[in-house]
C-alpha cells in the first residue's frame, strides 16, 4: 500500500480539475456549475442586505446631522404634561377606575 500524502492528493485533484480530456474534466465542469449556481442563488440576497443596510445607515446619518424639527416629527401628545402618569398608580394592583376620568389625555 502506498504512503498517501497531501501533495499526492493535491496533484491528483489538480490533474482532474485541469485535465485536457473531457472525461478528466467532468468534475471540474461540475464544480464550476455548482459554483455558478451558488453565486446566482446568493446574489439577490446579498444585494437585498446591502440595500437594506445602506438605507439604515443613510437614515441614521441623516437623523444625526439634520435637526428633527426639519423632518416635522412631533409627539402625539398635545401637551408635555398629559402623559406624566404616576408610576406607582400603574404598578399598583388596586382599582383606579375613578382616577381615569381625571387624566387629561383620555378626553
């Protein structure tokens, strides 16, 4: 039995992939077709991910450099004090239905 080494395996694979005859080159053709197929399947996903992250980074850069008032973003609350609820009331297990009418933003 021969002593198998990586160099012999490499030479055999190189001979198979770079063979001149069509019978020797079948594996090379198969590997080339598989490589092209994987590239064509992965390309749309890669383009989608690239476009998505470009849009995200563009939005982040825009929001960091431009004042948010220019973009006309404002709170949905009519006044700044209308959404200030006591946290103890929200976390309590008691019934506070009577207090709901006193809250400004429910009107």
